[in-house]
C-alpha cells in the first residue's frame, strides 16, 4: 500500500476505506469510526492544577516532616512526590494521545497512556520500598514527634489531595491512565487523614511509635491500590483483551450474521487506555455482501462492543485460512 494512503485517508473525514473483502472503518460521521484522541474538556487544566498543588504539598510536608521528626509526614511527602511524577507521566500520555497517526506510528501514540500507567505503578511501588525502610529504622530507634505540626500539615494534605481527586473523578471511569491519577489522589487524601489522626493521638498521648506504624499502614494501602493498576496496565501492554470486553459475546454476534459460516483470526487488543481495536476474518461462501454490510458490522462493533477501530476481512472459505498464531502454538 502507498505509504501516503493512510494520511490522505485520515483527512477525508467521511471517506470509508475499502479493499476487496476488507472493511476498515475510519469515517468520522455516523456509522463510521470515531477517534477518541481528544482529551476531555478541561483535563489539561486538571493536570496542571493537581501538579502545582502537589508540588506545594511535597515541599511543605518534607520540611515539616524533617523538623517534626515524623516518618509518616516524610512518607506522605515521598508518596506525593511520586504522584507528581506520575501525574506528569499521565499528562504527557494524554497529550501524546492527541497526536495524529504518522507513517511510523500508524495507530498514533495513544499506547503511551498504557506505558504511563505501568510506569506510575512501578514508581509507587519503588516509593513504598523506601518508606518501609525508613519506618522500620524509626521503629527500632524511636524519636520524639511534634504531633501538632503533623496534624496541621497532614490536614492540609488531605484537603489538597481530596480536591485533586475530585478533578479527575469524571474521567476515571473510562480511562485507566486518568484512573491511576484519581486513585493516587484519593488514596493520598485518605492517607493524609490517617496521618492527621495519628498526629492528634501523639499530641495527647506522646506515643511516638504510632508515627512509623502509621507510615507502614500507609504503605499497605498504597500497595493494595497500586497492584490492581499495575496488573491492568501490564495486561494492556501485553495486548490482552481490555477489561469490560467480552470476546465470546463478540464472536457470537459475528457468527450469527446472515451469510457467515465461520469466524476466525479474531483478535482484540487496546490501542490506548481509552481505545480498543479488533481484526477478524468472516467466512461467507455466498460471496462478499457489499460495503454497506461491512460498514454496518463495523458500526455495531464500535457502538455495542467498544471496538473503536475494527478491521473486517471477508473470505469465501475455499482455502484453509488457519490463524498463524494458533499454528505456532500447535508446533510446540
């Protein structure tokens, strides 16, 4: 295929690309293929505001954590620093997802959001390791903790993180990348609340050991939340079927189409944390049903099965078309 075909095709907003026996929808109108490259309105502002506020919190918590000898505050500061880096990664991925496909990256750069989610999870787990080391040191060698300072600074952190989480709440339902940002902010708000409570308890009881113990509880909460995010991101990076997509249901729909005698080479994967792709071969002994049929199938796959980028190949079934990936599995 001519390397310029794809670019021409992207600019013809209502043009449906067809090869013989091949339906590949890119139209931007009803019944065509709609790209979800644009970030949600105001998402860039949400990232900018959340990053700015969290940088401020990191500086305040680090200073007061050091002055008040609070590992819980220092743990929270370290966690917030990793969140700032994570937010920057997520923000960069959202921006890269808006870039148009090119001759080298024909699917665009949306998959950077998957990499950002993966890096985010790894970053948090690394921060947790550092927090655990420091907390154990403080449990072995306890130091007095300024409870009032801990309470005030942690309360400030709780308010800022709660507001930051609210900024990402709307986009967290449909985007793993934004969900990662939301989870971090929401977990931070809860963690800061726990640290604030420990500050109050220390203030009235003098139990300094409660501070490093609270930081270990903080780590447990972070690891629990991060593990799911990392697992989902790793699966998407390995081209697994995205969460919420039922391949069996898709196959059943395709097999029941009029004129279809068999379905093979059905592959589903994620192009990004918001877009899915599908390729499939339909065996139709009576011949190619026409472009309108193929476009109808592509439109249904997008509308009812979350397949934003579907490629359908029609075959007569007169030759053996075993999937090369399945054949490779049988060889071993």
